[in-house]
C-alpha cells in the first residue's frame, strides 16, 4: 500500500479521525502491512497489547475464554487503546481467511507523538467525543432516577 492508501485507511479509525491529513500521513509511515493465513492467530487473550491492527481485507474471529464473541472485517480495528495503554489483550484474534492488516506498534507511535503534539491533541479530542457518547445514556438514566 502507498502512504496515501494507508492514510485513507487510517482515517476510518475513530481514534485518528480528528487528526489533520498531513499529520495522519506521518502516522501512516509507521503502519506496517502484515498478512495472516486462514487459521493463523494474530494475538492471544492475555498477551501484552502493544499494537493496533486495522483489518484491510479478510475476516478475523474474536474469542474470549474459548467462546466466539464476534467476527470483524475490513475497516475494523483491534487494539486501538493499546497505543495508549498497557493492558493485556481481552480476546484471541484468529484469521478466518487470508487477512491483510496495517499494524502500528506503541513504541514508535509514542516516539512520533513526542514530535507532533497536534496528533495527541487530536486523539484527545476523539477520546473526549467517544466518552461523551458513552456517558450520555448514563446521564439520561441517572436523570430519570433522580426525578423519581
């Protein structure tokens, strides 16, 4: 993939969609293409999470505790939070068929954002928007209970 194709793919990631295109193209230079064959494990539950995976093509099955919980496809992301956090993986990800991904590892990402504060500012805006979306239903529910 070209840097432009990677940039366009990364723009679809919620964590990155507030980042200006020029800065996102810099992140795209970190994105490594990685392919997985059908049945191959991308990562295991409880592995140290240190990278984001963006599915470019193919399908990935997610299992937790040996039970299938979801199947992801092109445009879906696994491990977005792992760029910012050091928690273990919550699921095992296995390729259902041939899977093409873009992978961004945490350490190079941290080195990059040290030089590009605009990137972290944009990510913070994106995270704040996501938190607001998660909190709104709770606020409505709390408001209903307070009024009783």
